[in-house]
């Protein structure tokens, strides 16, 4: 573990392709989704991305402006997305057991309230067609998602990029 020049950020892993996984020193390592964030972040970093796991900070805290300053003045002001990947804020959404197909819609809804870049956990294997249908339904409600990634079976796959399905 290496501490960067910014004492609040800890570099967890650097990869030969230039990708890296970091986190803020104030990240709650006991949070329920911390391990999943680390796994997903590592997958992005292994593909050459710069990933930082972000803490939850109250919007009135002076650290909010430092960490989430890019959100100020947007519809996502006062929100705390989970990851910063190559300078973009991403929200990771998982599901509470038991798994049901309709939980994809809840994950997309909650994710779109935090960021327009969302990563959803599809470990139980909902079909890509159903996920696309839920994204289109979400877009029709006015919650515009520009990027959607799916984490499934230890891999990540982008299914929506710049409002276009891949």
C-alpha cells in the first residue's frame, strides 16, 4: 500500500498497463458494499483505468468540495457516488437478497439519482435484453443514463455508452 502526494488518497494497486486502484483514507472499509467496490474498481484498473473509491461525505463538510467539487452546480450536487473512474463519477448498485428480476429497475433508478454513469451487479444473471428494456424505461422517465456497465461473474461489460447501446 502506497500513500500518494495527496495524503488523503491511498494507492492500493498499480498495474503495468497504467491503471491504478486508489481510495481515500476516510473510506468506510466496513461498509456493506466496500468489498464489491474494491473488486469492481480492480477490474476497471486492470483494463487501464484510474479508479478511486470515494467516501461518503456530508455536502456541508469542507471535504465535499474537494472530493465531489465536479458535482457542484449539477443535478447531482449533494450526492456521493461510489467511484471516480478516469475523472467521471460512477455509482455502483447492488441488490439485497433475495434476487428478483425487477430489482434491476430499482438499481437503475437509485443509481441514476447519484450519477448518470452507473454500474449494476447482475450476478444472478438477468438477460441483457431485459436490462436494456429497463434502461429504456428509465430514460423515458427523464433520468438520463449516459453509461451503464454490468458486473457479472467476475467481469465487467459496458452495455450503454454515450446514450447508445453496444
